[in-house]
C-alpha cells in the first residue's frame, strides 16, 4: 500500500476523520440554503435521500437544526468524491445498499418507508454490530462522518456549539522568553 492511500484510509477510518481546515474550506460550508439545489456527485437520488434520512436519525432536529438541515449528506458526498478512491466509494455505497437489504429482510419495506421507530431499531442493530466488529465498519464510518460534518458546518458550529469567532491573528512565532511558561 502506498503512503497516499494509507493516509487517505487513516483519515476516513471509523476512529475519526482528521481533515485539515484548508480542505474543509475548499469543500465549502454545508448550508441548508444549498440543500434544495444540490446535485450529488457520488450518489444516486435514492442513495442521497437515504443518506439524508440516516444522518438526520444520527443527529436529529431538536431545539437546533439537525444533520439534514446542516447539509451533512453534501459533506459526505464531497469527501467521498474528492478524497476517497473508487473502492472506498463503492464500499460506502454498498453499505447504503446493505441498509436497504436489511430493511427489506427484517421489516418488508425499504428503509425510507419504515416508521421512524423501525428505522431507529435497524440503526441500533447496526451500531451494536459495529461494536462487536461484525460488518459494522460502514456504520462507524457513517456516524463519524456525520458527527464531523455536522460540527464543522455553520449550523453545527454556530447554533449547536455556539461558536463565536474571535477576531485577531494567530502568531505562532513568539519567543519563549517573552511568554515564559504561561502561554495563552
């Protein structure tokens, strides 16, 4: 495995996604205004609708907007289309198809036609399988990408985390003699 592929695999691992702020800026912010006109780069319309429902179930709308309103499906789509290689994209799409298959097998309907209660049951099953190591890498990846995408979006950062941008500059080249042990 070459170094680049190893770095990409590590960045998309279920343990968490570590992307630089410059990549996030390049991907653009996920805003709900763009949701209506967004055309998926990696997913079909049905897969994108399923992804929107999944991310909303992971981070639902409460007193703050959820993952669907934050456009997390767009974030995941952009990461997969711009950063991931073909096998990783195929594995993710295969994971979405597995959810449809499990839904049909257990409840007799596609995931999007299930009640919210049944959708949550299926996701809880996938989560418990991911903890035991049984084909759960897709759900772990989906969950970590959803969390990362949500909390780095404008909605997640400003409304959920209530981030307030502090003006000023960062100077990383301050002589130690000027600040001593107290660096702030």
